C-alpha cells in the first residue's frame, strides 16, 4: 500500500531489499535483536524511496519523516521510529544519528542498507553481490571484487568514503579488493 501510494519503484526496492538482507544475514547471528532488525531492515529497504515523491533532493529525510509520522496500520510507534532511523541513515553522514541509535545491531542494519543502496545505485539487476562484509568487535571489513570496482568508479568512490563515516563513530573500516 505504501509503496503504491508513494510510487516506489518496486524493482529497485526489491534489489535493495535482497542486497541488504544478504549482507545483514552474514552479520546478525550473534545479535540479540536480530529478528526484529531483520524485519525492520526489510521494510526499510522496501520503503527507503517513499520520499522521492516529495523531492529527489534529500529524499532520505522526506522518507524518514513520512515513515515516522504517517498512519501505518500494524506498525507501532517504536517500529516506525526504527524504520525512520534506518532510512534516514541510508545516506549522508552517519554520525548525525549517534544520539538516536540504541544498539550495535541498529548500526549494522543501517550499514547494510547503506551498502545495498550503493550497490543498487545503477538500478540494474544484481545477480551476485560483488562484495561481502564481516564485522568483529568494532572492525568492519568489506571484501569487494576488484574487477567490479574498476567498472563501477562511482560505487568504488562511495564505498571508500564509507571508511570516514564509520571511523567517526569509532569503527575501523577496511575495503579490501579480492
């Protein structure tokens, strides 16, 4: 209903959903809130573009506002706040969200959504993800296919920029080519 109301590109939402879920599954085994976050991440991936119907510029802020404030039957206020948080964090500076994030799992879910939207940037089918992720304590390691990075220079640039974003939060972030 929400996707239809806000004219969300369903194919793009599915690409982001699949990528985010695949990445998160590799990280969530030890998280106490994994089930709740998996559900929220899937919904956030499906709905991250609802704000584009308002304006393309800063659409993530519009999306977050809509998700936090709209009447969404079946969603509690807490559910909507988590959706809004993940969607707000899928673009831009992540340290702005430091006062709002409550768990390590929320950071990891946000990271997976950020990476998924970057991977799906071209709005093309993603058969296999060109990267994998691992996290141990405060260390994030991305292993990316070197050939894919060379043919996707904008994605290469934004993936490398993620290092600064996560370093500001106290994580060690490494992008390794394989």
